[in-house]
C-alpha cells in the first residue's frame, strides 16, 4: 500500500526523494518494534473486553480493528491535502 504511494508523492506532488528515502528507512526499523508490541497485546487478549474470546478468539478482533485502521490510513495516503494548502 505504501510503496506505490511514495511514487505518487514524488511524481505528482514533487516530494523530495531524499526525504522520502529517509522516512522509509526509519519506518522500516520501527516496524519490528510495532509488530512485537502488537503480538504482546494479542497474547494478553487486550481487546477481550470488547470482543469476548469465547466468541471471537484471540486474533479476530485484531484483524477487524486493524482492517479498519488500514482503510483509514490508505485513504489518508492516497487523498493528500489540496496543493494550495502547501503554499
């Protein structure tokens, strides 16, 4: 989802390639930390108050919640603010 967005921002909106490269470099190192934290929260059944484990299981609530967050994030990436707001 994100890799094509980088090209769109660079070609259509004139984003600096060095800035985009540094941004993706930093995010690539932070991703494993987020995955580890997410896994620990799943093991602790952190969403069990809203989604009972007997009905949903441990992983399904995370799939549902992350699909919603991913849809919002993808919309934010591909629908940038109007160009006039940058000036």
